[in-house]
């Protein structure tokens, strides 16, 4: 069992999935995960049309998605109840189950780089790239000063410009004339923000100076979503005995998980699906916390292809003592201030639920959730396949549509699955029998 080092509320809430949404909120309040103010937010419709109208253009309404909660997470010695916004059945149940297994061995260990984003200032069609590179290299101290002065408040918060480099980038597509570009890369520590706006402001601010110094023409001035200075890493070790199923011993399951991972390492077709499962978890946390999940997706997949071949974002290996160890390394540009976070009441409540005070803590949690999600997918795929779980979820919604009450649900679901006829008509028939009709 996990030794708790943390005096906060526990995330281990057995039977949480069996409760109604209303009862789940009460349990979270009793467990001190949520306070009264948060409860009111979760009971409300969330973002109002007026609030939405401030966020984007041409708003006509808002669009709701399930706001669920993953339980059982224990990360870096801290209990974490994790809000997840996702429309796909089984994702939240599966990740909570993996988190329960993981906490038996002490949970997840995660660490993250500082919140350093990359910005790019591109010089187009450079005639003498070597000379241009040299000029910029010599000017780097001055350009650093200029970049650093753009966001004084960021500097007050411990962030600011960290580094700058120049790169020679060549367009040499066969059949087309070559074009030389010189690109100024700068690294900006955005502390608790995702940072896109801050980086773009610095890029636009530097551009005229870069033009004046080189006599060349600036093209794009924009951040890079390949945020490989902002990596998050998490790991987990499990005793194979925990992984066993009714039909398979734990060490066989562990071995199959490793073999499934090797398949993803060797084959981009499998790696894409493998990473999609990882992102099921990471995106759901990104959305729940008001973050730009397209940026996260773009960064993750670009990073997965960094050695020239698309690879899995995780690794799974057997240790000498037979334990199974999983790791993840992924760029995660997640913020806890600015953007939708300022406006969206449910996002703010979700961040309070997570009890994070720094963006890096959120990043550590999201990486752990991605790893846990991958574990649950590989375990299911290596054993019963994923359709069994999906069938149960489908049966659940069919039973509810047929009017099954909470106490009746489990029996109706079990019969629907057993009889391999998951239809509303069949559910009605079963309900009639149960009710003695
Ligand atoms: C489904 O959303 C995700 C999986 O396909 C991931 C995987 O195959 O590893 C189950």
C-alpha cells in the first residue's frame, strides 16, 4: 500500500464510479477536494454566453462536454484528484484503474523542465547566410537585452529571456530552387503561463532590430509549438502480480505490455494509435484546465518524430526483478494563468481541485495521466482487448436509455453483455423481468 506523505485530501475514493453525479460532488466535498463555492460552479452550466463572447468571435452559444474526475492518482508523494474533459467512454474509468494499480507501488514520479518556450524570427531568402549568421551571433548580447526588456513583469515573476541562438535553415525540396533562411531562436521562461502571446510579442519586438542589423527581410515572427525546452517526464513501476486478469498471469501481462510497446517503437502505424491513447489522458487534462490542446498535440507529435521516425511517447520495460517500468517524456506547454483560465469558471474550479500552484505541477500531473492512460490501453489490448470495456459502457448507456434506475443498472448491464444483444428492446425486456413483470 502507498504511504501517504501528504496531509491533503485523499484521491483514493473506492466506488466513486457507482455514484450519481450529484453524490460524487458531495463525496468530493466531504473529502475536502472541493469547497462550497466550487460545488456551486459544478452545479451551474459553467461558461455563460456572455463569458464565451469575451473569449472568441461570433459566439452564438456554448458547447458542453462531460467534466469527469479521475481518482486514485498519487504523484510525487501527493494525492491528486484529476479533472478530465473528454467525450470518449472508458477513458476516465481506465485511467483511474491504472492510477489505483500505480499507487500500490508508490504512484508516479514526475519532473518537468522550467516553462521555457521557443520563439522564432525568420529571415527569408538570405543571400549570404554565413555573413548573416556571423552578424547575428555578434549581436546576440544586445538582442538578448532587447528581448529581456519586453516583459518586465515576467522577469519580476522569475521568468524572462533565457537564451538565444541562430540557425541556418535550408529549403531544398527536389525540383525547386534552393532557399537559405537564417532563424533567430529565443527561449523565454513563461513561468506559470502557456506563454504564446508573450513569445509572439517578443518575436515581433525583436524583428525590426534583426532586420536593421542584417539588412535582410524578416518573414515570420512566431512561437514554435515544438516546445522541447519544456519537457515533462514521469515514470511508474508496477509489480506484475497486480496486472493479472481472470485469464492471464501478471508476469505474462507485463511481458505482453512490453511487446506491445516494442510494436509501437518499430511501426509508426502502431505508434500513432499508441500516442493517441497517451493523448486521451493529456488532452482531457489540458481541456479541463483551459489550455490549448492543439498546441500540446502539435508539440507531442513533432517530438515523437524527433529522431526522423515517428515513435511512441512512452517506454515500457521489464526490470531485473521482473517489475514493469513505464516512462514518458513529452513537451507540455500548459499554463495556470491567462487565456481561458481567466474567464472560464469551471476551469478555475478544476485548477483548484488539482491544488496546483505552479504550471510545472500541472505539467507533472498531465504527464503522469498520459502514462497511466497508456498503461490502461496496453493492459486491455494485451489481455481482453478493448471492446469488452467499451461494450460495458455502451450497455450502460443503453440500460439508462431504457429507464434502468441506479440499483437496476449493474444487473441490466451484465445481462446485456452476457446475452450479446445490447439494444434498448433487450434492456426493456430485462427490466420487465427484473421488476417481476
Ligand atoms: C482509443 O481511444 C485509444 C487506444 O486505441 C490506444 C491504444 O491503442 O494504445 C486504445
